[in-house]
C-alpha cells in the first residue's frame, strides 16, 4: 500500500496542474491585454558645423584631346585654389568625370546623321568644408580658379549623436506624458513600461543652389546654414493595473 500512495501523489499533483494550467494561461493573457500603447515624438535642433558642396569644370573644344587639355589645366587651378583655401586633401574627392561628343543641331530636312562638331569634358569634385567660416571664401576661390559650375550646398553636423540623444530624451518624455494622460482619462493606474521600440529619421537639410557661374570680380557670396533637426519616434507599451 505504501507503493500505491507514492504513485498516486504525483498523479494527483499532475491532475491539479492540468486543471490550473488553462486558468493560469487565461490570467496571464488578461494581464498582457491590460496595456496602453502610445507613440511619442521628439526632436532636437542645432546649427551645422560642416558643409558639402560640389564644383565642376566643363570644357569644350573641337577635339577630345584639346577639350581634355583645357579641362586638366583648369582643374589643376581648382585643386590649387582649394589647397590655398585650407581644404585638406582628404576632403576633396572626384565625383564624376566624362568626355562626351557634341553634335550639330538636328534638322528635320536633313536626312544625314548628325555629325560631331566638338567634345565636352566635365570633371566634378565633391568638397567637404569642416569650418563654415571658410565656406564663402572657398566658393569664391573655386569660381575665380575656373570652376564654371558650382552645385548645391548641404549643411550637416559632423557628430549627430548628442543631437539624437537629446531627441530621444524628448521622445520618451512625450510618450510617457501621453500614457499618463490616457491612464488618467480611463481611470486606471500605470504600471511598468513593457516595451519601447524606436524609429528615427533626420529631417532633410535645405540645399542652397548656386549659380552656374559667378562674376570673377564679386566677393565671397553670403551663405546661411540654418539648423539641422533630428526627429525620433518611439512606440511605448505600458502595463496598467
């Protein structure tokens, strides 16, 4: 009989667990459903400390060799001007180079194929200016040295991490405030924060288009850097009592 008692005890315990199992699961599911889910948004702004710009030399000549020689001469002047403006070598990078034939204007009354009348060579460089006090003089130096196409200017912050941290603080505070408001309106009390999921994006910085060519006698052009803004979004799930 002692043996049978030892066998019945685990069976009884297993049966009680089977009976309590569904109830426990239901209670857990109910507790998990008692949540408030909110979205928070925050942003932080700061003045940029660097700028990215592009400069291009476009040369045309009757032959490809002549166009290439003219372009090379002008680009050497551009590189020299950038060095004189204090731009380090590692902040200058060729972004595009092309040699293209130029054709005579198309005429519908002329059945002959268009003929090549010359060649155009384009050499474009991307320049990083990490001291914005040099930006105006750098643009002036580029045009004076022979760059006849200057592209847009994009301002940015070299190290955006502190800005993103400020945005995250504001975002979580915004989400927490929304959760408290909803809980108060519903007559419930907030418990622990269960999950926080982040999704962040930087607001685009305006790009200021520059003229195709600037007068050589003009002084350094004025530039406005404005501010760069980082926006962070989070989804927060809070348990309610």
